[in-house]
């Protein structure tokens, strides 16, 4: 853990910083352990190898990846309220967070759509979700769309930067004559 600053830019006391970091660590550990338990249970019990559970499995893996790749950097930046790891790591963590957050949101939407079709239009369910193979393809599609949505920020010269510990995107200013 990095040394706590003598003067916090947000005016937080050392106690407040330690409480924030402790709560963030609890969130990280809960995310890891809870989602690992979901993955374990779905993998272990063959009765749970159903279409909807494949989406839940995908969501749990996405959340595990977010907890492993983004949350440690967030916790580290809580102590000083600044990003100390340089622009390259800011870009890596920003794009990874963007991809994982998009994948998580789209997977939740896919679960909601799956449940809607199952309950409201049961005759249509077998056409839209015919097999586990189709469910896997939906999950692959979610990941491809998530990656696609994150690429313009990197290819167009846009940069991630941090504002009060949260990664955000700033658009490059273009000047014309």
C-alpha cells in the first residue's frame, strides 16, 4: 500500500481514506469470491448447464475479470486520489474497464431479453434460443461488440484520463485553420 498523503486534494482525513480503501477492498473480495462461487457451482452441477445459466456464467466471468484487472488500480488510486502509474497503464486499465463494463451491461440485457422471451413469448423461445451453442454465440457476440465499442477511443487518438479516481474519456481537441 502506498504512503497516505499529508494533504488530500479532496480534504479527506487519513481515517476517511483508510475507511474508503477498506470498503473498496471488501467490495473487491466480495466480487471475486461471490462470482467464483457462481462459476464453480455452474461448472460442477450439470443440471445447471442451461441457456440462461450460460449467460449468468458469462456475467460472473466478466465480473471476476473486472475485479482482477480494474479494481486493484482503483484501490491504489484511492490512497492519493491521483493516478500514479502513467499514461500507458491509464490507457490499458481504461480500455479494459470499458470493455468489461460493456460486456457486463450487454450480458445483463441478454439475460433480461432471455427471461422476457421465456415468460412472455414462450413459443418464440426455442427459435431465439435454440441451443447451448446459440447461447455461446450470443456470449461471443456480446464480447465482440464490447471490444468494438472500445476501439474508437484507442484508434482515434482519444485518451483515458482520471478525474477523482474514476477513469473517463477525453476527446482530442481538433483545431482548424
